[in-house]
């Protein structure tokens, strides 16, 4: 299995999502692990890895197969979990940029001191650039 890069960030988006999911569904890490099967490879997640993820103790960004397995377990798109992982390990936030003919996305590094209003303006600015470049 290929390894992935990145180092732990100063945020915990994916770890927090998993903690919140477990709490909201009153579910154990073991129960979640039983459903965490990558639909492409058949690889499974161990409850110990899920525990480490939930406690923000995973040193490297998860491999894609792990994100797919986790997505299958929580019944969410793998892309959503990949975006949370990108934010946590790479400091990158993904903004959806609607475009005629399909859905494209842009990955940008957002300064940590931006307010929510500044972030929103930043995304609108990126969308405007895409609209102008596709005309």
C-alpha cells in the first residue's frame, strides 16, 4: 500500500469529524471499523487506527483507500473526507467552484487568521477568476 505525505497540521478537521460522528451515533470505534471496508480494494480499517485518528494521533495523511473505507463506514462521499484530510494534514481548504459543464474544485491555502467573512470573499474571488477564464 502506498504511503502518503503530509504531516499533522495545527487543525483536526477529519479527526473531529470522526469524534463527532461516533458521539452523535453513540457508536464505538469497533462498530465503525466493522463497516470500514474500502469498496475498491476490500482493505479494512482496524479499530485501533480509528482510535488514533479520532484522537488526532495519526502522523501522516491517510492513504486514499483508508479514506474510502472510512467514507463507506460513515456513508459519506470519500471526496468529503479527503477534503477534511487535506485541511488537517496539508493546511489546504477545498472550495467548490461551479462551472458550466461540470463541477470543478480549487484547492487553496487559506491563511489561518482569516475571518469567516474574509474566507467567503476569497472563495467568491476564486469563482470569479474561474468564470472569467472560461469565457
